[in-house]
C-alpha cells in the first residue's frame, strides 16, 4: 500500500477525430489513477501513556515515554525506546500533545515541554507551563499542557517530547510531574492517560 507520492497520469493527446483506441487508452489511464486514489492513505498515529512520569532532578531533561498505541499507519513507537516516534514516509507532520500535569507542592512550580528530532533539541520549540500551588495537603493542582508543532521529517527520522520540572519528585505527595489517573466511579468515567500524542502527515 502506498501512502502518497503518486502524481497525475500523463493523459494521451486527443486525435483530430474520435478514435476508440485513443478513448480506451484515456479511460485506462484514468482508471489506474483513481484506483490509486481509492487506496491513498496518509500516515498517522495516536499514542498515549498510562503511567506517572516523574523527575528525579530539576537539572535533567527527561524524554516523555508512551506505552500504548490507539492507531498507527506509517508512524510507530520504538519498542526498545518508547519515547521515540518514528515515521516511515518523508513529509511535514503535525505533532500534537496533551500532558496531564500536577503540582503537589505548597508553592507554584513550572514544567517545560519541548521537541527533539533525532535526539537533537528543535530550536524555539519549548513551552513553559505554570502550575499553581496545591489545593490541599493531598489535593494537588491539576492542569493540562497542550500544543501542536509542525516538524519536517525524512523516512526513518524520529521525534520525542522532552520535559523538565522545577520541583523534583522525592516520594508520594511531592514534586511537580506528569500523572495518570485510573478509571473512576460515581459517575463511571474513563481513565486519564498521563500523555496523549497524535501525529498527522500534512504535506510532502
């Protein structure tokens, strides 16, 4: 199956007078082209994570990992390094994320999230999310950090989301980090992934 990279057919030039052979050649060329269109699929992927992701140090950059795949066509997670999202087809991709952020501290904290391409930070891709102080001793402040970014990739390239926190995690009820929540009741509602990432092919 081809994801893209086919072009309009070179249609035969018309004869001065109607000719059934030339007409059949035209129909065959158009039929082939539209058959390819019927099988045309743009690469895309939807990935998420169901674990807490914490920072042991405020001076370390941590790649954000993904342990689950909802949809994947031409885009996938490296099974041995689950922070890396690989593409099989060259093009410009729209990468969008939403990250569930929490702050258990009694003062405001910040979390930065940015993009890497093939292990190298992408210039001007960072965003800082400010987290207010906790609401109570066991009731942290919650917010969602979200952004989308266009990245040009070759086949075999990978991208990562990377983060850092101004407050390290030292145990339960501490730090500012990325948190997931299990499914809940009263009313019944789904689990909250710590991270959701969508990758969509935009253009060659």
